[in-house]
């Protein structure tokens, strides 16, 4: 995946996401909490010894006028005794309708990814959005806002022309999100967020998360997923883009 062409990379991954992505917690406007746990693992031995484990948890409470969600994800992998993946993600978002078609939101996110030299990243954001489509089988929202992100690096690195051990900046938040009920047992959801850097103009981040699940029973689903993170200047010696594709089984508590 050419890291010098982020727009093309995101477009390709968005297309892939239409075919393979991860499960999602049930979003039903009845004011009840709903939960989803997803896990997957694989291992090989012989000429190459590998282990890979991923787990995701989601919780959501939705009413006719607001939505509160929490999510967490952990990915860990080793190749021939060397840690290749160590990523932990957590986040929450609250949306509340201003009118039938408009809403405001507030969000908070956390990331730890040692192979990517991120000891921790904290992000807070808020803004407004619009429900472009709002049906039982299809929703599509767009939103815009402002946020602040603070990075702390495992090892000091050169970012945007300066050697830094940490880096804080103000960002714009541009997002689109949709949820699709493809069949009676198949659900698809995707979200693309772009963060233009307002402190150092020209730099930006982008996140793509997408998911599909196929229900086997009322509580069990087969899942697959794609996540892509892009940073226009992640630091010396690091690639701009990080992509992960995961599969697993989900347990739903509705």
C-alpha cells in the first residue's frame, strides 16, 4: 500500500471494507444498554513461529434523541519471539439531537501502540453533525468539529521538523459514518474521520474503521474487520499508514 498516496489507500480500504469488516453492537432506540464482545486468535509454528490475538468490546445506549457509545480494542502479536503488534484503543462518543436532522457530539479517544512509537495518544473533540439518511435499515451521518490531541512517544523522534518526546496540537474533525442492514442477518458499518492539523498547517491524520457481521444465532456472529490509521508525519523511520484485518466470533448481549 503506497504510503505516499493516502487518498488512494483510503479509497481502496473503503472498498475492501464493503466486503470484510468487524461486528457492531446493536443500535436500537429503546434506552437499553447493549453489549458486544469479539475475539479472535491464530498461531503457527515451524520455520516461522507466530501468535496473534485480538479482542474488542462495545457498549451502546440509544434513545430517540441521543446515543452514548463506548469501545475498546486490544491487538497483540509476536513473530519468532519478537513483538510485532501491541495496540490498545479505547474511546467514547455522545451524540444528542438538536432537531430531527441535526445533532451535536462530544468524544474522547485513547491509543497506545509501541511498535508505532506511540506511548499514548489522548484526543478530545466536539462539534455538530447532520443525519443525511435516517431509516431502520440505513443511516448516514456527517459531522464537523474541533479537537485537541496529545501524543507521547516511546522514543523521542523528529516530527514536523522538530525532535519531540511529546506533541500536542489543535485539530479540525471531519467525519462521515453509516450503518447498513444488508439482509436479515448481515450488518455493515463504517466510519471515516479526517483530522487536519490546525497548529501545523498541512499535516493531518485519518482513521477508517469498518465492519460486517453475519449472525449465526441471536447471540453469536461471524465477523471480519478492517482498520486503517494514517499520519502524514508519524516520525522518522515509521510508515505513514498502519492497516489491520481481523476476523473472529462475536457474542452479543441485547
